[in-house]
């Protein structure tokens, strides 16, 4: 149900697209992929959650860890195409304070590239 | 390494504790120092894999450090450390204790072959103080972070309850979309890995999978799920939410890796469904649902149960209303309900058609306004309101919206509620305009009696007959054939139409049924389809009136220069077969039999202006004096001569 659909690099940005429930399993997958790319030198990440319509607090707290790790290497994480329920959860958990959010991947690429 | 400022610079370059320690290790390594930090996991987050947990748990701080805060490792210490098998310590290495709220939680180890004990001690103590502060700060931050996280989680729970409430309020049907949305909120709020919603199929009694997250639905949909055993049976019994650690319900528990929570969806305290959430997630992996989770889960599902109950009730009400509306729309009786305030609160489609009302306009309006111009109707409604008695009115005239008069059969009844309090009146009425139209058209062709009988009893339209006593009258124009040959056909038709009109008016006046017109001959029945007190007397009176009417007719013809007519009439009474004779497409209501033939023979034997009657008629007359017995006549098919009486105009 939950998985990373695609990881691609565009204009120095690592775009991770997911589908399904953003819970512990998917959160850890995102964390693993982001760490791999950080080790290779990438610092800017975009998380496309258009196919994920649900998140729990464990998933959100793992994304917080991803943000912390990226901050240590002066990197950043942005989100695009958040479902209302996910946006609300991210707001409550304070994620959106540290990350930019975009309504579409196109908009994010234009702003972050 | 020259002095402590270099160490300080290394530490200050990094923000996070992990980064500080990693940088410090790198720095000492570059300068040929051996640096190691041993610390309890209760102080640092497990995310920092820099300490040897096994070792720190084994170490006896008192034995190594005594009252001191640092230690230069000697041979005795080496032996002790080697026993613990934690790390390759060196003689003259320096260990400095790290405290956390005055309790030793670990120590720093620093060694260099090239540095003096004093310098090592100096650096080690500096680091010990530095980390002491950092640990305190880190701990406070961690504590704050955990508290914040807890608060955020509580906020999420509250938000979820709000969201679920909003969701339930925004739906007015049990759609699967609603349940799927609910499940999303439940699963994310409870940090569950998977969840399902089952609803009872009223027809089969088994439970259908309505919504799911993270569960193999294909497999589950193949299984028959009932509340006779397992989780659903427990819920049926307890009627409250449960944490289920072990269960024999293989079908519903097989998705669970740790434990699950199940909550009933109740309607009228009966199990109608269930929500099951599986395997709570934690940062460390799968964990167990506890009583706090259960309380939240129970709270959410109680809201769903309440809403489910309301939705069921609403569905049932809608269904009932629809059913009543369908019934009311399909009946031809017009129904108008007026509430206690005199406002119209219901009208069916038949009533709107009769009055020509627009339903949307009249609902909620007072009947004084709606029935404006129908003063009698208004006063009857008022009378019912006051006297609280049913009023019946047949052939009641009303005016429709276009002020066109209509005939209705009206009933106005008071309405009482369950406490026997008056709650308004209901008008029910039959529109007679259709019936009257049929009657008036039909009456041009057949007697009013037959029309009434047909309208009253639809079975009378079936083919077939029955034997009954009937009085049959024949009236024939004498010499009409030769007369018509001398006249223009239009004049013949004109004379005949006028003649028949005069005769039929009389026939209907005496309750006769015009059976048929055969050329210039009239056949009339008395006693069918409606029997009168004395059908023979009616027939004779009718015949006398026909002759009288013929006098008036002849005067009119004379004035118009047209020939006068002369008729003979024959009447007989007896058993005949009456009914609809013909085919389904074309039938006539008539009578057949010997007694019909005898009436025709009597007519033939009568002279112009004469009425000839049989014995059976004569015997039934109230006044017989006017009739004179004639010589018996021979009739075809009869062996004996037939007695007969006559009267001359």
C-alpha cells in the first residue's frame, strides 16, 4: 500500500514521490533514500505526496528527523501536492515551519531550481 | 595540539550534539588522540550510536573513581576494564566522569602517547564540564521536544475528532466514501497500521467489508463474517470497545502482528457493524494499543454509532415518506391536509390537478387564501375545525384556480394526534367532472340507467347474461316505409330524429332503458338493469305518454308541412335473458327470448294509436279499467292463441 513511487533528480533537486499511507514504514523508506542522496552530496529535496492521502504522527516525526538531518548539512526539504489531511497534520506537527509547500511539482520546480 | 581553544573551536563549529561529538572524534583522531565517550542511553537519544551501552551498564563508578571526578588509569584499573571487556584502555589514559543531575551517567576517555598527563587531564576535565552543560541542555530540549510531540499528538487527536464530526455531519447517507474517509482519520489518529470497517448486511445477517486501509480486501471479501464467534461475537456481547491481544477469530485477527482494537457500531443497542484497528506503530516499530488508545477509539466510534443511528433513522423516514408520497400520488382521491394553524401542509398530486394548484406555492399558505372564492368550502372547513366532526358532501361544487366550477364528492375530517389533540383537518375528494362528462356523452347513446349501472359496476361490461323478469316495449311507426319513399331522405332523417327525441324523452322519464332503435322501431326495457317497484305499470304509463307526446309531435310536423306519424305499441312481461351480447370489441346490452318476441308480435298486431299488452302485463297493472280484452292472436312459435288487451289513444 505504501511505497516510494519514484526518485529523480532535476535541476539539483531530489524529487521523491510516494503513494499510500505515510506511516513508519514509508517514513523510514523516505529517510533511507534521503540519507543515501545526502551521502552522495545532495542537499535539496522535494517530497511529492500527491499519491499519499493519509499520514500518522510516526510518519510525520520521521519526516522531522529527515529535516533535522538535512539541516545539519545545510540542506532543505520542500513538499508539494499535500492532501488537506496531511497538510493539517504537518501544520500541527510544525513541519511546515521549516519547509516550503507548493501546490504542484511544477510550481515547486520553478521556485526551487 | 596547542591549547584548549582549538578543542573549543571544534565544538562550537557544530550545532547538534551528534555533529559536535563526531567532529571532536575526528579532531582528536587527526591529532593522534584516542577519544571515546561512554554514556547511558537514558541521557542521549538512541539515535547517537557513540557509546558502548553494554560496557556502561557493567561499570562500577565507585570502584573506579571513588570520590574523584576523574581518573588516570593505572594497572589495577586496566585489569578491571579488561574484565569488563569494553574497550582497549591504555595505562595513563584519563577518564572524566559526566554527571547528569549529580548522578554519574558516563565518562570521557582521552589518551595520547605524546601528551602529558596534566594536559590530558586538563582537556578531559574541560570536556567533562562542557558535556555536562550540553547534556543538561540536550536533556531539557529532549524533554521539551517530547512534551511538544505529546501536545501535538493530542492536538491531532482533537482535530481528528473535529474532522470526523464534520465528516459525519456533512453526509446524510451511509456511503462507502464516508466510511473510507472515517477510516483514514481513525488510522492516522491512532497510529494504526491497518484498519477495517464492517457493516451488517440486513438480508444475509453476515458482515460486509465497507472500508479498509492496509488490508488484503480480496481475501477478506471471500470470507463469510458473522457475529456468532470471534471478535464480532465479543463486541455483540460487550457492546463496547475492546483491546484484543489473543483471539480465535482467525478471519479478523490474522492481519494483526501485535494487537488490535475493535469497536462496535451500534444502532438501538444492537450490533450493526464494527471498526477494527490493527498494530499500533511507534518510532521503535510495532507496539501495543493501550487504554488511552482505547478511550480515544471508543470516543470516535461512539460518535460514528450515533451518526449511523441517525442516518438509519433518516433513511427509514425518507423511505416511509417516499412510500406515502407514492401511495398518495397514485390514488385518484384528492387529499389536502390543513394544519392546526390553518396552513396547508400536504397536498397530493390528484388534489393539485383538480384545483390547478402549484404545490410549491400553496404549501404553507392559509386555506382562506388558497380557497378564495370557495366560500362554502371555507365555511365547511371552519365547521369541521369547530365541531370536530366528519362532513360528507356529494356533488359539491367548487371553483378551481381559474374559477371554473367543478363537481366533487367531498369529505372533511378532523385529524387527531397521538394525544387525541386536534392537529388540523384533512380534505379528501373525488373529482366528478370526468364521470359526469362520460355520463353526459354516454347518455346520448344509451339510457341513463345503463350508464349508471356500467359506471357503478365494471363487471357489467363483461359478456354474458342472466335470466330475469323484464317488461319489453316495442313501438313501431305505421306505414313509415311507404311514407319515406315519398319524402326526401334529409326530411326523413329530420322527421325520425324529432320523433325519436320526443319518444326517448318520455321513455327515460318513466325509467325505461332504450335497448335499441331498429329502423323506425323502438325497443325499450323496463326492470333492467334497475328494477322499479312496478316495471309493467311504468311501461304502460310510458306507452300512454308516448302516444300523448306523439300528438304534440304531429302538431309540430303539421305546422312544418311535414307528414304526421302514427305508431302502434306492444308490451309483454316475462322471463328473458339479459346481458351483454356480442363480441369483446362490440357488444350490446339487450334481452333475448320468447317474451321479447311476443312483445314484438303484440306491437305488430296493434293498430296505429293502439297499445297492445299481454296477460302478464295486464295482471300487474294497478288500474286495469282502461284496457279492453281483444280477441286472442296467433303468434308464430306458439301453439295456443295469446290473450291480449289493448287501449286506444
